[in-house]
């Protein structure tokens, strides 16, 4: 029986990431577990709509999928947006095996996100 609260267990597979941690926490981690990366900004209403949807989808997978959240206006994080050629927010990248396997932009419904993950081989 685990002594951790639900929130701390969830933190293992839903977490914030920045430029410094990105290569290890996302690219390397995706070699063993698919990682969705949510590029978001506080001033962006569609971002605030999408993030809870992604969190629900990932939490339901109980660690079979990870969600890394990048606040683009924090620190040097906009450099990550530049590295991946992101034009607007929210943009979600799916990393599997250290590579981008899919991407989408804008707020989406939960069923759409689940279909996206299935189509790109992140979940069964």
C-alpha cells in the first residue's frame, strides 16, 4: 500500500520542465515512456482549457504516458519553442524514442487527444 497522496504520485508523470531539464526529462525519458509536451502560456485562454484535458488523459494512463509542461514565458523556455518551430500556443509535441512522433496546436476535446495518442502509437 502506497503512503503517497494521489497528487504526489501524479507528479511522477505530470511535471513542469524547463530548457535546462528538457533533454533529460523529455527526450531521454521518451526512450522508455512516451512523453507529451504541453507548451503553454499564462495569457493564453486555449492553453488554460487544454492543460486540464491533457492532465486527465495522462493521469488515467497511470504512468504509461508522461506529460511535461513548458511555460514558454519562463526563463529561457522560449528557446525550446524556437528549437521546435512552434508558431502559436498551446502546442503539444509527442516524443517517443527520443524523437517527435506527432504534434498539434490549439485546445482539443479529450476524445480527440485520446485518438491522437492512439494514432501515433503512444497508447493502445
